[in-house]
C-alpha cells in the first residue's frame, strides 16, 4: 500500500489522481465484485480527506490514488497476469462518489424494509382479467344515425314592407259594413314643453269660464326707504339710476333734476375717455 507521506506528485500524476487515467471511460465499481471489494476496503482506510505536504486531498482522491497504484502493480506483473484472471478497470472520482452514495442509500433502504411485513396474498390474480372494452364512436356508440342539422335559407333583406290601413269600427246595429278610412293621416302636432302645455290649458279654462278665473300672481315686494321711511316709488320721490338709489326728501331736489344731473355726469365721463 502506498504511504501517505509520499512526495508531491507531478502534473500528470495529479491528473490521474483526480480524474483517473485518460485511456478510456471509467466504469462503475459494482460492475466487478473484485473492484467493488477493493474500493470498499479503500473507503474504510480513507474515511475522510487529509493534507499532504501542504496540499489538501479529498477522500475520493486518496481512494483513487491507492486503487490506481494497485492496478499498476497487477498490470506490471506478467506472472500474475498469466496465472490469474484479474481485471481491474479504470475509475474516477465521480464514479467512486456516486457509487458510494448509491450503496449507502441501498443499505439504508434494506434496514428500513426489515420492519415492513410483506403481503401474504399473492400479487397475481387467480383468474385472468377480462379483455378491455373497445371505445365506440359515432353510430356504434348510440345505435342511431348522426343527426343532420338543416340550416334555413338566408332571406335577409328580402322582406316587403306593407302599408298600414286604418279600419273603421264596424257597427253591429246596421247591416251596412263600415267603409275603410283611406284618407291620408293628419300630421301630429309638434311636441311642447310641460310649462307651455300647462299655460295653454289654464288659458283655455279661463276663456271657457268667461275670464272669471284670475291668474295667480305673487304679491309684489314693497321696499321701504331707510331715510324717509316711505315706499321706494316714483310718486314718493324715489328713483334708481344704475346702482344708485335717489330720495327726493333727503336730497332736497326733485327726481327730474337729479336724473338730469346723473345723465350729464355720465355723458362727460364718456367723452373724457
């Protein structure tokens, strides 16, 4: 067995330790009972990685290094190769790690399956199963011919417009049938608003009553002057001009004189512009 205190390997030896020999594809260790036994023993000898001469080596690199050394010893011995049928194929770190992980999972499953009771009934039925049913389609499934949908002919834009005829009511007392009213229909009056219709109705009622129905009007609002305490009317000496309200009693002049002065002031202001 190769010692762990060996000198640091070269570039070619280090590549062989990490990836295995590049002469061919690597196989699974479980493909040979001998190779699997050697790998199992090497995994026990190398439970973890280690550091050699300042270089950190993983567990699988150490296992692959020892396996490659054993393989070269067997291949370099012609007497051993002639008297035995030893076959040690190539490996690499990836196949080693995957093989070890798969073997550990299989062992764990075997341990768990020991507590599982196997079914006592046979998994195979004593009588064969009936043949599967065939999927029927169309007439075979219903037993009736398929329904045919009849599409009516498109007659759009072919309808004729008939003129409406107003029929006169038939009098049951007389034996003479009523004549049809073929006169042209009178034009309908234009629509009016609700207010106009109400006003026309009130005017008609007032005209029918001889004008006895008085129109409803609101009482006028009476404004009182704050200076003379009289209503603001012309007969009491009051008059508005624009936004100005005039009181003859308080001003000591007539309404006509005040209006003339205000108009004169307005004309001069317009000329001065």
